[in-house]
C-alpha cells in the first residue's frame, strides 16, 4: 500500500492526524490559561501520588467539568481529543480497507480498535 | 528543585519539555526518555504522574510527525496496522502492570532501557539489505511486502520473520505502557534487524505506530487517574513545540555530534535513575 494505489488514504490519514493534534493543543492552551489565572499562585504538589478525582479521569466527569468551564477539565478534554486522534486514524484506515474489499485488514483494524476502546473503559 | 508556585513550575517544566522535545526529534529517539528523568529527578514529581504526562506528549509528537511522513510514501501502513495488534496488547498490559509494580522497579527498568537507547544511538544506521531468505509465508498471506521511493524510482522489498517481529513488538508495547515512552528504538530494531525492512521504512512506520501504542496505554492511565491536567499541560505543549522546531532545523544540524551529545545525556540520566531507584529515593 505504499504505492500510488493507496495514496489518497495516506493523505487523508495525514490530514486527520494533523487536525487532531492541533485541536487538542488549542483546548489544552485554553484550559491551561484558565487554570493558571485561577490557580497559578498556589503551591504545587506532585511529589506524592494520590490519583486524580473522577472529574478528571472519566469521560462523563470531564465533559461535566467542561460545561462548568473548569480549566483543568478543559485541559483533560484536549488530552481526550489527543488520545482519540490515533483511534480515529485506525477507524479511518479500516474504512479505507473496507472500500477496497480488503477484509483481512478490516478485521485487523477492528481488533486494534477494540483494544484501544477497551483501554479507554478499563479504568472505571 | 521545588518551585514555590504552580505558575513557576509550569514555566520551568514547559521550558524543560521544550528542550526534551527538541533533542528527541533531532536525534529521532523521542522526548520521553529525557522527560521522565527530568520530571522525577529534577522536579521531584512522582513517577506515575511523570509517565502519564509523558505518554500524552508521545501521542502529540508522533502524530504530528507521522502526518508528514505518511505523505512521503515510506510508511508501510499494512505492516504498521498488523503490528499494532501486538503493540496495543502489550501497551495495555504494561499500563495495567504499572499499577502493581513498585516505583523502584519501574525506575530501575527505565534506567536499563535508557542505557540501551544510549548505546543504540551511538551505532550507525545499518545498510539496507535485499531480502535474501526468500519471502515469508505469513508476509505473503497478509500482503505485507511493499515498495518505497529510492533514487527517483520505486524499490521493492520483502518482509521477513513476521512472527518474531510481532513478538518483539509486543515487548515494545509493554515497555511503552510500563515506562511511558514511545519505545521507538525497539520498534525500529524489530522492523529493521528482524523483519528486514529498509531503514527509512522502519523509522517512519515505527513513528506511525507509536501514536496508537501510546494511546492504548494513555487511556488506561487517564482512567486510573495518572494523567494530571496541571502537569500534562506544560509537558505536552512544550514537547510538541520543541519537536516541531527540531524537525524544521534537523536538516542543518550535525547529526553525528548531536547523537553523541544525546547519548551522553541519556547515559548520565540512566545512571541517576538506577542509583536513585536502588537507594529508594525516586
């Protein structure tokens, strides 16, 4: 698939990756600005591991925080977009293979997609 | 170093991450290997938070770079997709393992992997060899063989030892999930030395896979509360900016000297990580 035959898919995958990273960075910058304005003067505490509260580690919690304009939740949302970018890339590749009736690779993409989605829900 | 306010810490971590991203992209080894020692040794950040922040930055840099590479036609998407089964499985396993493994062990394994990276970065890239062993049956069944741009035309190559490469990729995934690095060095090793892919195809396909591998373990880390927004913000933005700049100035840099410098830096960090892990002060 490195020949001209697969070129359009490669261009599409490249564009998808670029857009995802850019979007994620914008959310992280926006959320980071809110966070620093509100909490920039406080004392940091990353020396001991306590684990993040549910508001910053579940999709539902993060979305709730974004609605409430929490800076940290907006950062986490950007990071979710970032994690979703390679996942969307696998799904797009899967559709590309399906269009070419390359069923072996449709199955391979589906297995990878299932593993990634398992990772996303395994924490709860 | 223990900055007094979140703002100061953010600026310092952001600048350090920028440098890590710059070095990582100019040497092709990725920012994670410098980032985690910096956060733990210099800023006293707990290694779990450091790994979470590093994984996120790994996704950002590899996706950014892969976007450019796939267009050039070196990346073998079939090989990448097939091997991603192994790296994702390994990455999720490594991430789940990280929760139950003692911090000292993680630091120790990290130090050893760093030493290996330092050693590998000093070796010259191997010359491409034509597939002499004949085609592999599995490679044929999965139509993994490909071609890549070479001296104006396209050059064919055959993929060897698919099973062994798959197993090594699983190990690369475990290391990525356990240590929060892209483990690009291991991926290139598997594709270049074992599967006999051309060097440029190996490095670009490795980069293509790193994002998916890191996403698999990053989602586990996020769900378990290891990804702190306040810390990940300067790390992700710093590494991303540094690696974008690194990719731009790469063409004009003395690659050999740079790799020597990088090997010295990570060799030093490796010894620090191992020493602190053994003393139990990590």
